[in-house]
C-alpha cells in the first residue's frame, strides 16, 4: 500500500545526493559549467518540455495492470524489495556494464558475491556462475556449454518444462530432443525417462525444480539415481523454485531437519531441494523469487571446465587479465551492473535463510496450500494437484462427464477473472494441458476436446493471507459467485 514510501524517498534522495557529490568531485574543472545557461529561455523551455512529458509518461504507466496487488495472480510477477529499487537506481545513475571488469569493477565484484551466495544456497562447494538477463538465457548458456564439453547426445526434459527448452535446442541444433510425459502431479514420468536413458545416448537431462505452469517439482533424488546408472549432465531448471531452498536453511547456514510443523514444504520437495547440491548446473533467477527487478537470471556450474569451452575474447576489451571478466565466459555481452547491485543489496539486507527470504516464501507456500484446501469446500472446483510450491491450477468439473463441458465452465470463469475483463476482481491465467496428458489425468472423463484448460493462480504475493478480510477469502468469494 506504499506504506514504505517515506523511507524509500529518504533513501532515494540519499542516493541522488551521494551521486551528485561524486560527480561534482570528479568534474573538478568548473569552467565546464556555465550557470547562465540555467537562466536561458531555451533551457527553461526544454525543462518545461521534460516536466510535461514526464507527467504524461507517469499517467501512461499507471494505465498498466497493478502487478503489485494481491488480486494479480496471473503470472510470476513479484514486487521488488526496496533494496532492489535502491540498489538498482543508485548504481544505474552511473550505468556500469558487467560484461568486463573495466566496465564495472565494483558491480562485477558484487555479481561474484551474489553468485557465491547462490552457490552456497544450493549447496555447491565450488564451481562457477554469473548473472544473466533471465532464466531462458541462463538455460541456453548451460546447454551451449554442455554441448561443447560432452560428447554429442540427446537432450531430455519433461512436457512440463519451460517453453525456452525447445527453442534453445533448436538454436543449438541439438539433434535428438525427447520430451517426456508427466505424471498426474505434472512431474517428469520417471519410468518413461528411464526408458529413454536405457538407449545410452542422452547428453543432458533438464529437470524442473518448479515448473512454470503449475510449480511441480521433479524428483531430483530419483533422477540422481538414474544419473548414477546411465551417466548424463543433470541441469536443474530452478529459475522459479531455487529460492525456495531458503525456507529450509537455518540462521547459521545449516540445513534444517525435516519437520512438518516447522518446514512449510512437502517432504518430497524438501528432499529435492537438498539434492540440488548434486546437480551439474542450475538456473536460479533472482528476478523471480529473489525479490529483484528484471532482468536478473543466474546460471551456475559445478565443474569450472564448463567455463572454458565457451571462452571468447576480443581485441578491444577484457584488458585486465588479473581480474574477472565475466563476459569472456558468457553468452551475453553488455549487462547492467545495476542488476547485480540490486541483487547484492537485497541479499545483504534479507538473508538467504528461513528468517529472511524463507519467511516471505513460506507465506506464498501457505497461501497456495490453503487455497488448494479451500477448493475442496466447493462442489464444482477441483485442484489439479496439491501444490508443490506456490502455484495452484484448478478447473471446473462441468457436467463431470465430458472434457468439453469442463473446459466451457472453466473458460467462463477465466473470462471474468483474467485480463480479458477490465474490471476483474482478480486476474488469473490459464494452464492448458495437451490431450494425451489430459487422458491420463482424467481417466473417468470423456476426452472430447483438443485441450484440457485449467485456471492458474500464482501466489507470489506474500500478503494474501493478511488482514481481517484477506485476499484469499476474497478470491474464494469471487470464484463462488462464478460457479
Ligand atoms: C522454470 C522456468 N525456467 C525458465 C524460465 C524463463 O525465465 P525468463 O522468463 O527469465 O527468461 C521460467 C520463466 O517463468 C521458468 O519458470
């Protein structure tokens, strides 16, 4: 509710003042500045034009969707923490570029510290990584490095995987791509995975620690056992789910033992979060559950040799050889130092443990779990599966017999509770499931439609359960009115 505006304003002003002082100190030749310019009519005219345009601009940006509000639960849009805004703005005023050390010495070091926080979080003792503009780019780079490091082979991922994987395989001209079916919880089907692995030609398996569609977590412990047997590079796409590990980390950095009264997750998800430390590479995005603004993805590798296969240099940059030049070992070129700064300040203020990020994320998990429970009070709405993380998909049972009737009733709700309705009291999205998966998920329903349409609620706002009349109750009321 903008209740922290006062402190934000105070600290933003501090950043502006500090930056102003810095500039004044660096520009020591005062003859460059002519005070008379400020009084000139043309200068005044230009400033007037700036004020007017900025006023119009501020009006225009408010016509967008209020992503910060709990009634927006359609996509993975998280309100950035104050630390992210401060860190980003304070650094962006000078605009460093983290592609090379010389372009951003301080923010390159911050980036390495952020990456080392994340490596510690997932349980890597050594390795290497860097920030990226987002999860898609992080995944792309990981597969690029693996393709050039290992002997050629297939890339395998589940039907629940982010759409970037197919695109990435096409960009990298991967010959064999296997998309594995999911089980009823939308996790990779392990039997089918093993059938593919038995052929002995798999180079990389991309497992999900939190699918984009419904937040399902693949069983990493089982996949690790398969890696032991068949040998492949295990990449975990934890772009969305990686920060959930903070819920099981104690204040001393220790992994908390599983206890269903204190750990907000299912034991199965807990085990997968622990197993992250055994992955070969991981995508984990600060700009999803890391409370920072776009674009901040991150890729980390356990084996540093994966860095060398993608080494690129250039005759006009990377001159400092005794310092890290992140761009030499990454796909992207220019990247904002401001993004690294936003992550750094956020990690510094909000610890990566159950008292910091974990406390915030626990509320999101609790919201999704409560929502799923509350669905059982309804005779018409059914949860797709008990949420592993903080996304819950659900559908209307229609006449209970045919998929067509279920989809029609579900879509009626969607039209009211989505961006299609400018006055929607809540904004949800859809999660569309293919026919063959639908057949397995709904064994007693006649599959007489092309797709199975479900509603998707992403409970990334951690204050849904707060207040006397909380927003989750309001969402349930809205759904009850539409059934
Ligand atoms: C599991 C997963 N992987 C990858 C991505 C892609 O990340 P980005 O949109 O930052 O490129 C997403 C985005 O939602 C995701 O959920």
